[in-house]
C-alpha cells in the first residue's frame, strides 16, 4: 500500500525514520543534536542561547508518544509550555502552542506578515494552535524569536493580575483603666 507518510512521521530527506521514536532508550541532548546537519546545529545553538535569556524558562527532554519521539521542550515557570524543538535527521523545527489568549496580540502585534499568515493557516484544536516553524534561515530564526517574545509577554501579563489588597482588621482598642475616686 503506497501512500504519503503521516504528517508527523518525522522522516528525513533520505527516508530514514527518527532513530529516537521509541521511549527506550532515552537519548542524550548531544545525541539528538548530532542528528542535525551543520546548519541545523548552528541554528539550534542560536535558539538555545536565545531561550537562555528568557527569564524563568527551563528545558528538558520530553517524549511525545506519536511519531515525533524525543524532543527538547521548554517551559516557562513550572507549567506553561513555551515551545518544543524537534531535532530530526536533517531537519530542525520548533512547535509553539498558541492559546486563544494570544490571538488578539497576533493581529495587533509586530509579527512579520509571513509569520501571521503561517499562524492563520494552522487549525485550532481545542482552542490551541500548534504552529510548526522550520528553522533554516535568518528570517525563520527572527520569526521564532518574535513569536516566543510575544508568547512570554502574554503569559507574564496573565500571571501579573492585580493583587487583592488585604485589609487588616483593626486591633482591639486598648482599654484604658478608669478608676473612680471615692
């Protein structure tokens, strides 16, 4: 049965599948990076340096049980997904999940036209758009930075809602001793 591979089949240009498509054994980050061609390794280093400047961002290897397999996932704080970096044979791309809270900022923001178009072409699934960005050129890298900066700004603005002012109850007034002279 001849047919197209599934969209996330992660096949390289020469037809070899992703060598870390199974959960065991877990690869090292260096092993994943070794899958990339020289330009992909350069772009990966640039993105790692950029994401290191995002205050509160941490990374780790994460297994996706579909055909993506192992990838580098960045989170902001302890539960907000920032992005996922897919290091595949001869392919380097990022996936950025955009919630509906980001939508108004995309239309009003300073994103490049081609990036807004790419975001607009993605279909929202349960209120989230999964934007896949190949990272091959300076423009791809700049678009990735813009999208991450926008997402961080929106996530941090959601986090810094005005605090409720805590009003303390007045302490009991000190009762003065009144003595009556007889």
